[in-house]
C-alpha cells in the first residue's frame, strides 16, 4: 500500500511500485517509473524520463530528469536511470541524457550527497559515494566503488574515474584517474594506492601489494609513463589486476593524472 500525500502531485500516468511514500509538495511527472519501497521527500521533483529502482530515497529539493544543459540537445527522448538502494540527498540535480548516450545512469547502493550535479550522459557505477557539491560534467564515467570524499570536487567532461579510486575534497579532475588509487593536491596527482578502500571491499593483501608494485613502477620509479608501463609488463607477474590497470591506461583518451 502506498502513502501518497494529498499535497503531492503525481501524474496519473506515472508508474509507482508498492510501499512507496510520497511526501507533501513532491512532484512526480508523467513517464516516471518508481520501484518498490521508495521514499520521495517533500519538494523533490521527478520529471518525465526519470527511472528509480527499488528501495531508494530522494530527499527534499532534489531534481531528477530535467533537460540537459547542452546546446546540442534538441528535445530528443532521453532518461535518467537510478539503480536500487541508492540515496539522492538534498538539492542534488540529475539531468537526462542527450542523443550521445540517451541516458544518465547511477548504479545500485550509491550515495549522492547534497547539491551534487550529475550532467547529461554521466555514468556512475555501483557502490559509489559522491560528496556534497561535487560537479560531474557531461559524458564523464565514474566506475564502481569510487569515493569522492570531500566537497567541491569538479570533474571535467568525458573524464573517466577508475574503479575503487578515491578523490580528495576540492579536487579539479581534468585527467583520467586509474583504478585503485588515491588522488589529491593541486594540480591533482597520485598520492598512493587506495589500500583502505580495497581492504573494505575484500581484496587480499597479496592483491593490494600487486597494485602497489604496479603504481610504484608507473608513478614513482619512472618519470616517463611509457617506461613505467613497460617495466610493469616486464617485471610484474600476470594477473587480473595488472590487466585492469594496463587496459585502463591504454584506453584513456584524456591521459591519466600525474605521479608524485
């Protein structure tokens, strides 16, 4: 049974699951789909094209599904798609996609904190935390298990943030961030492996050491990226983690952050 306030607006064509609470002054437009067990807070706005998974929370003032802020957008049909068990905090804004990807996506078990902006065609993976007032520009990709730890982080368009990485507060991200590392300072640079994050996600000590060995060769012992990559290929035993890191760097269109 749903609990929908008489002071909320829910379009008759919106599709709501079971056990949904819609608080006073929330707005849910047509062509919105909401899964079971969701809470839609007061003064939040879910615009046409919004897709919300089950067991999500949308806090007051959040706006999901607004038109993209892209002058190339010509009104084509696009969506915002949010996974399960994800929390959208106060005044966050998540815009729909454009013709490029046709959708903006957020995965499962994410926490999108207050005043975060996710622009058109952004992809956010599973188990991500994005802290207050972060701005993620169009077409950026945030892979799984990324933590944007502090407020005010800005991520440039088309940038890729690798899985299990950690970004310190106030960072200006203009280059791709390889998986499993921590980045900080201004200009942004590698400051170590995200060891604590990897431990929390169940990586074994041997796996973490492999990642540390790889990035020591890339960022510390070799000032030239090509030499560092070749050293990894020549000296580090083959493994899935080695493949993930080398493949990410090889396919980085913007180039990666600098070392120490």
